[in-house]
């Protein structure tokens, strides 16, 4: 029996190695020539939508030489395409041109606290990572300085940013190195720039799963600071660099998730409108309440600006889903975001090449499919952005 176990271990290891190498080759092919992801350029129509101005106004600014964006790429038909950096430069130059455009530079102001939004769910497959990365990217496009923190050892968000944890961070370089109890490193040292302008990443690897085991030992030995303070202290180190932090939590309620909930100023719980998923969410809420009450006894209860449920992978033509969505809205009323995140082939197809809706071009998909999907996520982000501004005391 022992011999059989050894052979099976070896077989599994061989399978893991083959799969890892194959995925690495596929990623390198996808991101040639430099084998790293790069963000596409955006059309004039997209730029106008992102900035919230008309295309005519944008053209007028160019013709009057009020926008100095450097070299602009054009296609064979003379259409202009802009990088995310150029969009950000345009945003600030337009805001400087007139006081009525001050609002298009949304960064937090003096006296406004950093927004730390955890995306959580007790169950895998509920669109948690998809929501987190789309939220982070759209907020970055909208002009906020955003930090994405991947706390899920499965590293789906990290992979979406073009990294292979087992290759890029085999021993160090992830959020675990800043959270660990023995010789932690400064959090700033694990934050890295990404190909997406205004968006940085604290990556993760499977090593973060060690935090759960180490925390049990740390609690027995009263090692300070305690687990529920460690992530908050890390974020404090880089707080002045960002307006918003988006945390992708693991799909279980362990020490890692609790540390995120304590550090957060806001919480978004994703839920698929099905009976099994809603039942799972009920357990998540009960367990969260119990654990948060325990932590509150030591003075660590978070003071969230908002908590909202987000209906994900929603199919409007699915009768049972529509009924369950209505049930959730009746049950939790305004605590459910108005806009759901639709289930879309555009999102899943983009994911095949580790891309998001903001990284793919509209022309690469059936336009109606793409438009429905992008309208859905833009609506979700607009609602969350409104909650952020309310928390900051803005009208």
C-alpha cells in the first residue's frame, strides 16, 4: 500500500509539473514579445466615455492645443487610440482648463480616508475574483490610485495580472512575506507596478496558506501584533499612495479573511442567485457575525462605511434566478446593489487569455454581447463609486 501511495504521489507531481510548464508556455505565447501583459489602447469614443466628456469637446481641446499627450497612435483610417497614461494626462489637463471639470479628477482629498473594499464569499465560483479585478481596473481607469491585494492562495487575481506565482514568486515577493510572524518585510517591498496605469498589485502564492497554521501558533504564544491587525498595519504603510484598496479574499472564513474584514472600510459580498449559493451565504453571514463578535471583544471590530450584496453571474432570462434575485432584494432591500454583474460569454472568453472586459477590444466580440457585459460592470462600479463618495462626504 505504501508503494502504491508513493507512485500516486509521483504521478500527481508529474501531472502538476507538466501542467505548470504548459500554462507557462501558453502565457508566454499570449504576451509576446516581452512575455508580460500590456494594456491595449483606447479609442476616442472610449476615452470620452471614461472621462465623462463629449467627443466634440475632446476634439475641440485637441484643435486648440490644450492637450499635450505626446505621440498618439492612429490606424489606417486616421482614428486615434490612447494609452491609459494619456487618458490620465488628459483628465488632469481638462480639469485644469475649467473649474466645472474638477470632478473628473476623483482622487481623495485632505481629510478623506482611504477606502479599503473587501470582496468576499464563503463559496468558490461566485464571481469574487472577477468582480474584484474588474472593480479595481475600472476605478483605476476612472482616475483613482488603486491597490489590488490578492489574499486568495489560489492566486487567480495574481494570475490575471500576468504572473505565475510558482515561477515568479517561488519563495518570496508576495503579501505573505509582509504578513508572516517571523521576519516580516515592509509591505511596500511586495507591492509592484502593473501594466495597468494607476493600479498596483500585492501578489499572492500558495505560501499564504501557511498564515492560517502560523496564526494558531501565534495566538497560543501571544505573538504581537495579532493576526487581525497585521494587514491593516501593512496598508497603513502605503496609505498615502492610494485612494482605494480592493482585496480579493479567499473563499473561506479563516484568519486571512478576518484580517481583511478588520482592515476594511467596506465589504461587498458576491452571491449567485441560486438556492444553494444563498444558503451558503446564510452560513457565511452567521459565522462572520460570530467571529466578528469575538474579535470585537478585544476592540478590533471594524467600522464599515458600507456593506453590500452583489448579485453575480446573473442570467435575466433564467426564471429561478430572477425569483431568487427578487427574494434577496426583498430580504435586504437597499443592501443589495441595484446593478447585477451579468453572466456573459464575453467575460468567460476574455478569461481564456487571462484578460478582462477592459483589456479586450469591443471589435473582438459580438458587439451586443460585449456592450451588455461592459454596461453591467460599469453599472456595478458606478454604484460602488457612489458609495465611496458618500463615505467621503461628497455630493
